[in-house]
């Protein structure tokens, strides 16, 4: 499985690089290298891995949705698109987000990712409470994040405290450490049932993938997902 995860990360980098090259050739540019991440498909390797896990639990492929038919009702908004959904016999089994970030700009993007993940989960669980998503089984919410492992993401980051002190755990923490804290707390606060945090170093035509926090490993992530899929099949 480690080789499969490494291949998924390599595909991510290849697609990202290809999209950025295409935009450059076309004379287009997005601020902050955003052109490399606006074309989609970067996380397809990870989507395929998760899909295989779900099918391996007995869920038909027709019950797995990505790219299309991925909207779920919200509470604070009409609907939100998720990266991958499992809807089996009219029951929402899982909703999964697969996100990533590469350099060189990590600051604003980190805050955006945090706000997006918290907001999406809060919206979904409130809609679930209000009966918008059925109640045959509690949905499983998953969050998988891939971060480029580089000098910029590993360097200590200062904090600003003009009025009040920040949580000490963030003091001197790099963006890599901040993302690990963020992913752990998503599960601690029960916003997501499981979270996976991976880092990937892309250098010298080689890809090295790591899980900085064992509690956020890919293996634990899919183990939790399998448990939900087995319960879904048993309904």
C-alpha cells in the first residue's frame, strides 16, 4: 500500500506540473501559481485508492460518486460539492474531501483550507441534524490532505498577537506542524470521523511520502472507512 500511495503522490505532482506548463504555453497565469491547481484531477490517484477500498468492502461502483452528482444539501447554503460520496440504496454512507497544497505560498492557503474544512463539516452535520440527509445510518466524514514537504513548509512560522496570546502549540510551529495539529483536531472535535495527513517531497525525479503523525496515517484512515462500509452493506 505504501507504493500505491507513493504512486498517487507522483501522479499528483505530474498532473500539477503538466497543468502549469499548459497554462504557461497558452500565455495564461494565475496569481501565486494558482494555475497549477485550478485544472482539477491532481488528487485522482488518491481518489482511485479510496474507491478501491470502498468497492473491496462490497459497495457497487455505481454507488460511488466523484466529479458529478456530488452535491449534498447544506444548512447554511443550498448545497455543497464533495470530492467523493458513497450513496448506497438511498443512504449516505460517506462524504470525503481530498485536498492538497504546494509551495511557495503557504500562509493564506493554510487559513483558507482550515476555514473550508471546518465550515463544510459544520454545514453537513447541521443539515444531518435537520433531517436533510436521512437517518438510516450516521454518515462517515473523511478528510485527506497532502502537503508538499519542502523548506518553506518545514520552517518555523511566527505568530501575531496584537491583543491576545495564541495557543502555545502553534508557537514556532511550521506549516507542516500546523496542518498536523489541524487534522488531529478535526477528529478530536468530531467534525470528521477520520483524517489522513501526508507529506510528499518532490525532488530529483523521486517522490518520498511520509505520515508525520501516526494517528493520521493512510492505513488508519482506510481502516475507519472500511468499518463504515461494512456497516453500510449490512443495512
